[in-house]
C-alpha cells in the first residue's frame, strides 16, 4: 500500500481494495518502524488520523468520491493544526498547541484527507538541509549520511521513503523544490498569493508560499487543487479562480517553447547535473517542444537580495515570540528585558538568531536604503528579467540545485556556503512566479532534480510538462533502498 | 562595513536576543561573512529602478466593518505561560 | 530674556468603528480583560491583518474636513519595538505614505481672532493593549482588548505658541472629530489622547529649541497646566545654565509637574519598513467624492453662517458651533421662535447653567428645543416678561410641560392692560406717599436711584406679572406729574 501514489490510492479506495482506516493504520505502523532512521516526523497524530480516516470511510460509504477522500498526508510543522503541537521545529514553540487550523489544513481536511503527523523542517523554515531543527536533523532516505534538503526536509524524506504519499511544504527560497530535487520527488511552489498564508507561520511574508511534495506531478496536481484558492483572511491572497490542474496534465507538449538561461550553466554547477538537465531537454524536444537560449542577467544578484529581504521580514515576523502569550518562557525572569532576551536567546536556534540579526541590521537606521531598499530594487530587476523572458518562451528550464545532496554537517560551519545552494530557486520567490522541481535521474545513486518556471498563475503548465515527462520516463517511480 | 563586537551587541539588544559571551566572536565573524555576501548588491546599478515590495503589485482589499469575533479567552489562554484573572502576566512594567 | 514657546501636538483619536482596524473584534470600552482579543489581536503565529474599510473612510473624512491632500496610495509600515502590550513586537502604522497629508484647522483664540494651525499629516495605526500594575505579586497584567483598535494620529505643525492656543486647538479637533462622527472624543476613556511637544526659544530666534514630549495628557485642563509647567521648567533650566534634553515626560496632575519617563527604550530604532502582509491602499477620486458627499456642515462653516445669517457675535457663534448637537439644538430653538439672539442668550445662559449643574449633555437636556423656542415666542409676544420666563424655564425643566401649559397653570401671563397697571400703580403710590414726595423734591440723580424702589414695589404688587416696559413708562408719568 505504501508504494501507491495518491492517484492510485484514490482508485483503490473507490474500488474498495482497502479502507482509509486500514491504509492509515498500515502507514502509522510503517512510520513507527522506519522513521527513527529518518527523523522526518516531529509529532504523530494517530488519534486525529484514525478519526479522519473513519470519517472519510463513512463519507465514501455515503456516496462521496473526491480525489483526496481518505488520502493520508502529513503537514510541515509550520502549518497550524488545531490543538496539536505546531513547533516550526523550534524550542520557542514548545507546548504551542495551535488554537486554530491553517486554511491549507482546513481545505485539505474538508477534501477528506487524513493527517498522520507534523513533519520536521529547518527551524522557522530557515535552511536548506533540515539540520537546524530543534528536534534533530532529518536524513535523506537515499543516503542516510546526507541531508534531504530544506527547509521542508521532513516532508521530503517522509514522502520519498514512502511513509506518506504526499505532504505539504512551504517554499520561501526553494524549500519545496530543493528538497524535492534531493529526494527524487516532484514539488511545486505556486504563484505568490495562490495558496493562503493564514495559519502558515511566517518566515518571509512576501516570499512564502505553501505547496505540495509528492512522487508524481499528478499527485501534486491533486494536492494543489485542494490547497489553492482565494482566502479573505489573507490580504496577499489573490482573488482568481483556480485552474483545473488535472485537466491541464494531459495537454500535449507540441509547440511548447522552452528557455534555457545561459547564466544557469556556469561555474558552480556540478557538470553531471548539467548533463541530466540537457537529457531532460532532449526528452521534451521529442515530445514536441522547442528550446532556445535566454538570458536572466540579474540572476547572480538574487542571493544577496534574498538574504536581505527574507531576514529583514523574518526579524519582524519573529518578534512575536517573546514568552508572553504562548510558547517557551525562560525560568524565573528577573525583569522584562530578561524575559525577552533569555526566552528568545534560549528558544531560538543559531541560524534563526543569525538571520534575525542580519535582518535587524538591514532595517536599522542608516542602513535601510543600502540594504532593504536596494534589495527591493534588485527584486524588480529580477522580475523584469522573467517578464522579458516569458515574452519569448513558455517555460524556463534548468537545474533545481547546483550540487547533489551533501553530507550531514558538511556546511554547518559556513552558512554562506549553504546559502549559495539556493541560486536557481530563489529568483522565483523574489519574482513571485510559480516553480516546480521534478526527478531527472541519478548521479552516484543520488537524485537530481530539474526545475521548471512559468509565468504567474501557470501552475497548470508546469504540472502538464512534468506529467508528460513522467509518462515517458521512470525516474520518479524509483524508491530508495530499504524503503 | 565590518561589524565590531559592539555592533553585534547592539543588534542583539534591538532584537532582544540574549547572546552568550562566548558566542559573540563567532557570531560576529559569521555575520560579517553574511554581510560580505550581501554587500555584493552594491555593485549593481539600480538607478531609476522602483523598489518591488509585493511581487504581484496588487492592492489592498478592504473588509466590511463588522464584529464577527467572539470571546474565546479560555481557549486562547490555555496555552499561555502565565495568566491571572484573565490577564497575561509579565515581570513588572515600570513607566 | 524674552522667551517664545513653540508647541506641536500629536493627537490620537480612537475611531468609532464597530470592529478593529485589522481584525473583526469588538472595541467596546470596559469589557473584561482579553475577551475582545482575537487570534490576530494576540499576535498568534500564522495570523494576518485585513484592513477595515470604515477606518479608511473615517480617515478620509477627516482629511477632507481639514482640506488636506489625500494621496492616491497610502502604505502601512511596521514600527518595531518590544513591549508587552504590543503583541506582535511591532505596531502596524504608517510612515512615509500616510493616508492624509498636509491640511489645516482654523481655531478661535480668546480674543476672538482666528489663527490657522497647520496639520502636517494624519495616519492610521493600531492601538496597543494596556498594562495593569495593581498587585500581581511583582508582575504586571496585560490586557489586549485595546490592541488593534483603530487610531487616527493627527500631527500638527509646531505652529502653536501658548498653552491656551494648544487647548483651543485640541478643543477644535475634539469638536471636529465629533462633528464628523469618527470619534466620540471621550478623553477620560482614552478615545482622544494628546501628546504635547514643547520647546522654548529666545524671542526672535529662528531655530527651534530642543523639545520635550509630554505623553498622554487626558484633559483640556491638564493640557494647559502641563504645558505651562513644562515651559516654566525649560526656561528655568536654561536660565540656570542647563540644556533641555529631548525626552519623553509624563504629566502628574496630583503634583502638577512633569517628570521624565523611565525610558522604555534607550535609543529607539524602530526599523520602519512597509508591512509585507498588507498591500498598498488605493484611494480613488470617486471614493473621495462619495465621502465628501457625506460630510456634515463643518464647525468653521457653521460658525461663519451663524455670524452672517443670524448676526451672532464671533464669540457666541464659536460657543454654539462647538458641538454639532448644541448647534442643532440652537437652530431648532431658533426655528420655533425666529429670534436668533434670544435663542443664543437662552441656550448659552440658563440652559447651559442647568446642564452644567446637573452634569448633562445637550442630548440629555430636560428642556427640549421646541419647549424653549415656544417660551421665547411668549417673551416676544409679551405674554411673559424676561424675568417670569426664568420661572417658566425652571418649571419646564421640572417636567411641567410646555411654556403655554406652565403659563396657564401658574397664571403667569403678563399684565399688559394699561388700565390695570395704572390702577395698581396708583395703589403703590398711595401706599408710599412719603417716598413719592421725596422723589418729587429730589434732583435728577437722586430720582434715578429712587425710581428703582417704586419699580420694585410695583413688581411686588403685581407678583412680577406687570409688563416692565409699561410699568416704567406709566410710573414715570405718574411720578412726574
């Protein structure tokens, strides 16, 4: 049962091959058995899962048959789940049982999904390796000595190890796409504003987007269909009808114009990954696509701009974690200042504190223009690059990451080295365009991902291309040994 | 633009982050590395470019002026570290 | 050394919307702690703000009323600092792009002259919660009911030159926000809060001196006292060779002094940046036109009209236009009796005394405008004298009915029949024959003084009902032969 995709599960449940409750119990047992190797879960929600599974079975018996009815999933642990610990993988949210559900959680629950647990992540979504979690690092099921990517590392590891068919993640600088690439999954970051941020604990408000990780584009389409949509509670949510992503999957690719940015293939990219990318291009050409070289001239400036904007917004977003109304409070604070400094000093991990300080500095008096404002200007340049490129091409294709999954601990002492891993993914967040990563093969037994980018609200296009590619290849069907 | 120890202390103070004495030199060095990365921005010519705050450049929607929230103090305070008589307790605030 | 005082005021007006600025919680005053604090108001992780349309409308109303520039787009910014009554660790306010730009307000000074006070800007922001320091064994208790209440912060230019001018300005703002129905102006409850920026400089100096800010002064009286005290303090300090420090001070009404606030933050770096959870707010011209159409006649316009249409003095016009309710009452009285001057006198005189004595607002007046107007009609048509009218007024205030009903019931009709008056006067003179002789024997000056005696006797004899004018005329005739 654990090998089945969401789409296959939907068919099996409809055919009454098994019940949602049986499937849920099976996966709960599997998780208990195998997750100690991965550490992908922070909290298991057995009781909730069984209740939801039984309810789904009842709805099915009453005649309902939605694509996600009875589907087991997990939520990245920054989606608020009512009365369940929502930790953002941080000590500072110890004991925080969220008093409400995130919109994403509500929508998926309404569609009948079954939540098996809350998934590990980099603390407050700040990281590319899932090594900064208060609950310990997550291991890559493809090689337990390596990182699964981050910040949605737990989501990726759990799905890649077939502990779940799908999971929610969030992507601020690549945190869905990059772990998907490192664990042989398909993951999509929708257009900014496509998925509601209500209840999705904020890292960088103008960059964060929620999205699914799964083993196929089809599964991502099923998840995204339920997750997407206008939410009046989120002022940045876009009031635009949600496309039929399933229908979009089957469009033939004849005439698709693909752009390959020349800036992607410079020094810094593992040449073997570059080869895999070109192999994908060849396949897509066989399916009728054409390819041309394009330029994204300001791409190189994306990382510095991101590492001003994201920390700046985060430094403000994380000020509410102060030990007063929820979460961790230090022992015996002697005065207010002590309450704040020790609760936050003890509650936040090192990377989070670093980014808060960078952000605080960037916004501080005298530096705002040189840092924050400058970064916002570069942001516009990056957006302009994409707008110009999409005049000539329908999708932009390239590697998702410059390197394969690295060893645990390898980049710990050098945060900047880790930051540079985000080079391909970050621009999509800055511009707000949708981006997808799909499996494209293996190097030394480690997965390689290829990224597709599209204009605003063309998630359907991305899922379409990935799905068509997955009809003629089978990278995405491979499972890691032992899982 | 290199940060000194005193700068780091000021920033940590602004952000109310208690830093261990022992960590300050390491933190200073790491922050300077990050700032080195960020400073690469200065080489970019952005004359005449408008800052982009929101990627889709949409505008704010307005909400009708209605009260739809009801009192849920008990539920919300169940997760609070310290409350008494419905108030959140903190070390004394002196004005 | 001649000193000049320079004052700028920042007034925070709590907008009288139904719900908070970014959440749908109620803002009723006096609720049990934290019963009007939603997830958003508590700054719970994952929550997001959505802007209240009515707050925008009210701010625009204010902007139009002070003739201000209202930009096509305004932007909310985060003001970052740590304080327990500020749950998110930042206040959502407006910095570089406030909703209301430069405007002005004309105020009437004590001598009746007008002065124009510039208003730099007005912007929307959310209020913080409250800290309670009653004994929680060394702790403070935080109530976040108020957190998220919409505020309009109105910043004046440093155009004010005395404590009295400052009070006049605050009163004018107070009246205006009540006229516009955007704020109830209740300073005791904190609906209108005033921070005073005060500095002094040698007369003739162009540069401003260093200013101190006196925070949260919550009554007109205290504003005057606090400013006067602060000016004195600064002058003495400088004359003693010291320097004024830019700081925040609190006015203590019990001691009538300002004292430095124990600094909440030393060097306050608020790190303002546009709030990424909110988008730029667009104000279309069509929206402004709609709002403008809902503006009532403003205090300035009303004052001018009272002067020109009703011939009232600037002072009287100012008093009557001070509140919309009072102005409406006055006009209603006038509509009944058609005599603006009498109406003004009675409203500003007897009626005001009555209201003050019982601590009532005009809306609670026991005498309605119709009643008062009706009474004034009876004065005008000589049914009663001015003096008797006071009795009628008291009776009406006691709930005894309309003027006509009271006059009828108490038989207060003025006697105007000359025959009756003459008869009464003959009796009075007969009863006071000695005084009559003395009068006839005295000179002009002495006669003047004695005349009053006879008038008094006549009034007594007629129980006040004789028409005074006629009494005077006939008495004079009779006395002088």
